[in-house]
């Protein structure tokens, strides 16, 4: 069956169309949806794309940053103000995929994809969602929960987040069995800001340890208020897999993911991520 | 690149014109300009597309099939089933004079692996063909399936392939390929240490960047042309000729450009059916794997399970080696019986061991048929052998490099399969590798040479216990998980055979010939 | 309606083609316009074989809808040779044995061209990153990395690259 491609010029118009058409999906870079089309797995009959310039906007001059949903990984990499996101953006595919894959699409990417989404969750980003003519902001956690509940027709306009205080305060690590580029077996992201030499507001996120990127609550508790020294890192590693029952798939078994999580968490926290990546 | 011309200088002429000099590949210009024509670049006007309805079960009886609704779908031109195939059951092994026929190009009665093709839809477009495949109604009765080589050999195991009548390949009246050299039991008794280890390979997909496929089309004067990416053009031509029962001079195969093969494009699964489609529709027909099909149903490297039991002396000499090899053919032979022969012939490894016992069995399971892939049979055996060598070296406290040099074949040594070693070079290779890796080895090992200290006593064929050795002669102590050694393993009970009666086994032209000589494995 | 007229430039030539909304760029270029240098490897956006340049950026034709390329300049490997003969990348790929079966080669060349067009002096790591989305199953990549580095050197010197002295 032929799939219709609808082109909108305003965000609201696209959101309204998505809400109206029964089997419509929003087309970002196409890395997920066109692939599904090729594989005969399309569960949609209409693709909606939107050329609203706001979707492609990056506002990154101050501490509060806004990134439009249509911004690609390649543009993140080309934007110096977004340097803290570069390791996450570079981990997404080769240059061709990075030129297509969008921030918005990454928020919808099922495992083993969605590495940038893990980074955004660790950075406590807010997702701007347009439903019909109404707009609202939700946390990445809430967004992922809604996504899990099948709200696939949501239109993401962009994300807002606060720049980490310094370059060491945000860490990202993607573990793949294929070099230089492969899908993620395990991805970790952490915001490690310090106040008076002690960690404060720690956020540690895993992807591919659960059906969607998720915070490692036990690790966050173990680190909160501590110094990021050997004792602190050991305490975090000891509870690295707590609360997770990771999936078994073609990339790794559940046992393996649990077994290696402490190793990679230690590398993430010591900043020795070259050995994993 | 470094050329070590100091090695074996006396064995080589120095009047070589090509070795060591850059030579441009003749196809390089076509490759870098994109002008090289792969099979799919021969797309033709009016070309139809063939897709397969595939079994969702690992093992099932086909109760009935209804293609009527699929045939009425838009774009569908023709549906092929087993009844359309002139030779309904075939084997690739016939190319080397061996049988039996054991694989239907399109399944009937039974399916034996998940993804096995049952019907082929030929339609105006690929999506139309795929949609019609999904609309073919096939009533299956699922059967118990077996996925493990040793479970497949146990009594009571489901019979995978009726054309063999049991779950292993029959080598000219033998259940397995075997090597008997010296007296392994005596070797184990004399050894300072005896260890047995288990090695398990997994199937490996070739994953060529170009998936397998072909385009077949009517040509003039009742001939048919087939553009294909087969790696074995004349193998594929003969396979198609036999399955179609059509003289090969009516088939014109065009190949030569293969977008990565690695052994994965010798099975000739596309050509016979695309040609059949072209004959029945009188239009060009394209058959091509999707990436998912390439992963799921194209034959991988077969998985081997290998047990190696070695006797080793404290001074580092290996005095006995006993190996049991189970090669997983999947549901059909393809070329796996050949791989098992190679595994057996390779098994003693490039090492001089005075007592060797090898049993290699080619086993049928309900997994995707395995076939050729870069050194199949040998690669898995080598993995097991070399890990075993490291373990042995550790056991006797030897350096792993020195341990290999010490045990390496030298010129004049008798190999376990009774060929005299010529042009051995392992010692020199290990010495060179050690030097490049800055791995210190002792002067004694630096001084060793493949050309010295071989032969003599080592050229002797040792006394070997008679082939009908009593069971006590069979090395015991197989791990608990394993079955009894092959030699003592009873064949599965007769009642495990399926009710479906296979056709009688017909003697083949090649019967009586040794497979090793047919396949040239003696020339290693 | 699901068809629209796509205006674009293909290897420097202005074109207008009627495309369906769900038609991929690969389908248009390879299967309708017979641009067979654009090859299909996986149709999943994972192998890089169908890499072409869209407005200078590397893109995977198999997961790009043709209709989204309105007004774009598309380059395939057919655009590589210049008036002076082969592109330095093509010459270097020949000299360094960077093409074995040849199937990934055109996509690999376009991925490399995308890099050299914006970065004439790439480091080895940058070359590896640039071809990181392109799968080659034959060569082991090393000859390809060598070829791209040699092509960059040759292009900077404004000459064809020196022939390799190393034969793999």
C-alpha cells in the first residue's frame, strides 16, 4: 500500500494532522521510519514532515539551552556551544546516519538505539511536546513513560536543558562490540556536579539495561553527597546492576550485561571511558 | 611487507617475476568508477520478482497448502510449489559424486528448519510478491525439533531428514570419518598428564554486503540466461541443470562479480527456481535475499562441537591426542559432509603426535543448513586445537610459542593420516611471529628448523590396534555431558525413524571412492 | 496525492522526476534512473553501501525519501572523475588495493569524499570516523584508510597520488 507523505510548514499544522490522521507518524530523519517502510513493517499510512524553522533551531548562548527536534547529530557536532553533547552525538552511527538522525527521532528510538536520549535523561532535559494546538513540557522520564504507553503520535518540538557546570560534570559512554561503530550493548550517561567537593544532584542513566533508558537509582544514592574518589566509585560499582533485570538479546545476555555493568560504570566514573568505547 | 628470503632459500628459485611486485587488479577500475556490473545491474524491462513463503516452524509436517487466495492477489503472475520442480529432491554433494539427494528446492511433506522455502510467488513487484507469500495458507503439524548435535545422536531423537534415515551422514558405510594412528590408550597411560576439553563453535553468517540473488530470463532459441552472483558458476550451472532436468547447454550463466562471498554463495538456491520461473512465465525473474533472509536462511558456517583429550609429558612432548568432532549440518547436507572430512583430516594439527584417534561425525539437526565458509571444518578445528595447545603449555609450565615449536611437524614426519610431511614451515613462522611480537624464546627453540630432526623414527607408521578394537580400547572419560564415544555409540533405535519412507538409496557413481581423495583434502 | 514532481540536481544536471511519497532515493536513483553505481546492501540504513552526497553531506539513499530532496544537489560516484581523469580517491583506491569485491566501493568513496571536501588534511582517526558507517567485508579496512590518507595527500599536492610501494 502506498504511503502518503504530507508536508507541513507550521508546527501546529503538523501536530493537528498527526492528531487527526488515524495512522500517521511524524517523519524526522527517516532512519527508523523509512527503514520500517523498506522492511514491510510500516504500521502507518501517512508520514508527516514539517519544515517549521523552529524545529531546526538551536538556542545555546546562555546556560539554558533549547534544541529543536529536527536538529541532527551532525549539527550538534557542528555546534561548539553543545560540546558536552558531542560524545553522545558522535556515538550515533557514521556520518551519513548522523546527517539524517534527529534529536526528536532519537527520543522515539527503540533499543538498542536512543543513545542521545540517555544523555538527555541524565542531563534532566525537558521535552516540549505539541499535541494538537496545545504545547507542554515534560521530563524525559515522563516522556518515555508516555512513549511506552503508545503515545506514538506525539509531536516533539524540541528539548530544553541546562548546560553542565563544567566539561567533567557530564560523562557519556557507549559500549559496543563492533569498532569503530556498532550498536550499543550498553550505554551509560551521568551528570556529576559537585558542590563543595561533594557530588550533588547526581543522575546516572543506563540504556539497554531496560526497555527504555532509565536512571540507576541505587547508583545515584551511593554517589550522592560523596566524593568522586576510589571509595565512592567502588560504592557505586557495588550496586551498579541493582534494580535492573536487563534484556537478553542478540547483542548480550542479561547475565552478561549485569556482570559488566560495574566495570563500565567504574570506567565512566573514573573518566577512563576510552577503554570501553 | 617484509619478505624473509633467508628462509628456505635452497628450496626456491629467485627468478620470480610477480611475487613481491605490485600488480593492478584487472577489475579495480570498474570497481572505483562504479562500472563493474553486479548481477542486479542487469535488470530487464518487464522483470518479475520472486519471493518465498517460508516455514515459521523448525520442524513440521505440511498437512495442506492453499495458494488460491494468494494467486488472485494484485500483481501475482505465478506461484511455484514443489510439484512444479522437475527434480523434487536434490543434493549439492552430487557435484563431487556423492549422495544421497536429501533437500527439496521447495519443501513438500515436511519442513526441517525455520525459514525453509515452501512456495515461491512470482509477481510484478517485490512488495506484491511478499504480500502474496503472506497470503498462502499452509497447515502445519509441528513436530519435535532437535538443535543439539549430541541430542540428535541420542536414541529417541526426532528424525530430521528421512533421506538419511538417521541423524548423521553415512561415509561409505561408516558412521563417521576416522583416523587411527598408533595406540592412544597406551599413549595416555604413558603420559605425565592427560586433559580433556570441550570446544563449541557457533554458526557464523558470511554477511556479504551484496545479498545472494540472480536474474533469470528467456533467451533466444529456447535457451535461458542467468545473471548470478554465485561464487561457483559451473557448480550452479550444473545444479540448475539437474534440478530443472534440462541440458546445461540450454542455460547460459553469467557471473564473475560477487559482492562478497566467503563461501556463502555456492549453494545455488536462487538460480534453479528463478530459471524455472522464467520458463513458466517467459519473463525475466529476479530472486534476491533481503538482509533479513541473508541472515536467517542463507547457510552459515556450521557449528562444531569438539572434544580433545591429550596426553602430554612434563618435557612438553604431546604423546597422544584423541578428538571427537560433531559437525552440525543443520537440516540438509549442502557441503557439510565435506567440512567434517576436512575437520577430521586437520585435527591432529600441524604437530607431530605419535598416537592419534579422531572420530568426526556430520550430524543433522533442525537448524539452518550450514555449508561452505572460508576453510570450513578447518577453522573450528584450529580454534579448538590452538586453545588446547595453550592449555597444554600452561599445564606443563612451557612457553606457548616454544611449546608449539617443540611439537611442530618437520619435513619427513609421518602425519596421522599417513602422508609424509613436506615443506613444513610452522617452526619458522612461530620464530618470526615471536620476533615481531618481541616475545622472547629460548636459544634452543630459536635454533630449531623444520628441515632438521624430522623423519627417521618419526617417519614410521606406528603399530595401530586393529580397526575392530574392543570397546575397552576406546578412550573413556568423556565429560558427563557427552555421550559415549562414537565408536561405542549404538545407532538410534529403529522406531525413531519417521513414518515417511524415504526413497531407496541408490548407489552413486562415486561410491567406493574415498571422499578425501575426491575432495583433494590429501593435498594440504 | 502521493506523487509529486521532484526538482533536483543529479551530478550537476538539473532534473525533474515524478516520485511517489514513499519512494526512497535509492529506488529512484538505482531502480528507475539506472544509476547502478548506487548499490543496495541492506535497505536498513546500516551498511553504508548506498551512500551518496546530498548537498555535500553523506546520506544513505536507502533510508532517504526522494521527496525530501527537493531542490538538493545529489552526487553519486559517477560524478567523481574530473576532466583530468580519475578523482584522487579513485586512483588511491586502485593503488592501495582498497577495493576487493567492489560492492562497498562506491559508497565508501562517497563517504571519503564527504570528508575530504570539508577536511583536506584529515587525521587517521578522522578517516576512520568518516567511513565508520560503511561496511566492507573483504579488505579489513586498513587499505581503505591508507587510500583515503594517500588521496588527501595527493589532492593537496594537486596531483595524482603516488603508486603504492606496498602490495597487500
